[in-house]
C-alpha cells in the first residue's frame, strides 16, 4: 500500500537519493526504478528548480505533502543531508501472494548513512474453511464469505452464520475471529 523512508548521512550532498528502488513480488522482478527521489515524486533532489505559481512550497521546500506522496523533511547543510519521504501506492499497487521484497540501491550513499523504513500493506483475513468446497482455502472462499456479509434473514448463508441467528453480521465475524485465533495459537 505504501511506505515511509528516512535517509540521512553525514555529508552535505544528496547522492544517497540516486539509488534505484528494486521490487520483487513472489520472487519475480516487478519494478526497477529510476532513482530514489523519482520514486517519491521529488525529482532533482526535491528542488522544484524554479518558482512555479501553483507550488505553494516554493522552489526548494523543506517539506511538501501531497495526497499520494511527499517529503516530510528534506535539508542539507554543512556536513549533513537528510530526506524523509512517503508514497502511498493506491493507484499503482504491487500485488503479491507469498512475498514482497523492496530494496533500494545505496551505492551512491556515503559510508555510515542511516536508512529507516516502514512498509504498509492490506491483507485479507486468513480463512480456515473451504467455503466453496473446491479443495483449497483461498481468495475465492473469502469472496464467498464477503458476498453474504450484512445480509439479513439469509437462510442459505449457514457457511458464514457462525452464531446461528440466520444473519451474516459482525457477531459472525467475531466468532470467526475467535475460531481462527484458537486454531492458530
């Protein structure tokens, strides 16, 4: 869904932003970027180059927030450079089933640079029951569960009506979660 990345180094230059982002989903290369600042939509080291009338932060902002990406803080001065950025991949998500590996080349960073990141993703709940009876528990079973969600007086939704009240509602989800927790711990 997105990430936060904080990079700092004890050198007055932004060379650490030159590394490409390299992403593998389920073991397959899916993205090889064009530079870290470009990944976060801040080309030219977050320097907008000229005063652009519709850029409220001006040509060299220390922060700029946008709905899907931005810089929380960027600065460099004698003996130090720092860039804190974020990106939400709502419209350009990278789907994966088993694994995702996100790397950033750091060969242009100075020795001793510090990198900190946090990644966020959506995850479907783990279903333990084969609701469509095809022999595998997967996304299709979750869809079957979700298709009955919120229905009142649904006599044919026994597979999601864990409480027996002939409704598929939050009480069933609570029972389902309790059942799931009991099976996994």
